[in-house]
C-alpha cells in the first residue's frame, strides 16, 4: 500500500506546526529540554539523513523537486524515527525544529514521542551548494556547536570533501578542524562524512578505491585536537 503522508501528518497537525513555528518559537527549546536522551544505544548506529535540501539537492526518484514537499518529507522522517531500527537523525536546524514541534503535538494528543531515545545530530556545514562555482568550499552554514549543545543534542555532523586539484578544499580542512576543536570544548562527539573527490568533465566524481579511502582517512583522522570519540562515514 502506498504511504499516505497526508493522513500520517494530517491537516490539523501541519497547521499547528506552522502556527507554533510562527508564533511560539520558544517551543523548540522547551521540547528539546523534555526529550529523553539516548546515550549510545549500541556500537552500530543507523541515522536518517535530512540535510540535503540545504545544499540544493532536491531530486527524489526522478522528481527534481521531490524533496521540497515539506509535509511529505517530515511525514517520512517521523515514520522512520518511529522505527526501533533507526537510532536517530542528522539534520539541519529547520528540520530538527519541525520534528521537535511535531513531537510535542503528538505527545499532547496521545501519540508516541518519537524523539525520545533517539540521537539528534546537528549538521554544521552545507555551504558547498551543489553545482555552484564554490561547491568545494564547504563552509559552515547551519548549526553551530554552541547551539547543538544548548539544545541538548547528541552530536555534531560535518562533511568534508578532499579534492587535490581544487584549492577550495583547503578551507574545508580548516573548517573541519575548527569544528572538531569546538566539539571537544563542548564535550560532543563529531560524525564526519569524509569523501575523496576529483575533477570531472561535469563537476566532480567520488573516488571509492582503497588508495583514495586511505588518503582521506589519514587526513580526517588527524584533524583537530581530538581523534577518539569521532565517527567517520564514507560513501
């Protein structure tokens, strides 16, 4: 049966979500404070990733604006977070705030508080917008470590792409090191999405061979003042 996102996140809930966002933004911090934190549930974590729109990645299953349907997007994220097989979510502030508000609405209407026991990971850098001339300059543009700490979230997500033929990659190296250092001061783990890329005729291509992966692991593992407690993810 096809997933009916309009029934899953009905008109009344969606209306209340937007009203709270506009007129009661303090709800976000209040709900974040009520969330039951998970710690590390086990050693192999499964996260939903919801930070693609912030980098102008909107395509979904052949629809160039498929991820832009906010109601459907949120519905699918809530459904995933209700699953015991999903440990949490890495996302940008707009998504995390919407989910916190929906979590409050569901709890107040007798539904399950789907964020209890789930890890919330704040995405820091989405500034390397897809297909822009500055794409390799993956500057911080979303969460700050300070805000992640204030909301009682569970970690920091950073993406770094190393391109040996594009000098803008050096900025991403510095951004990542600075974020690791800030996370160390805040006592937060960092989840690093590390990619080795090379120039191609149309943009860039990811390299996933052993030599390329060893290069990126060596660089990223040494960034910042702390290595233990950080997680690496490779695509």
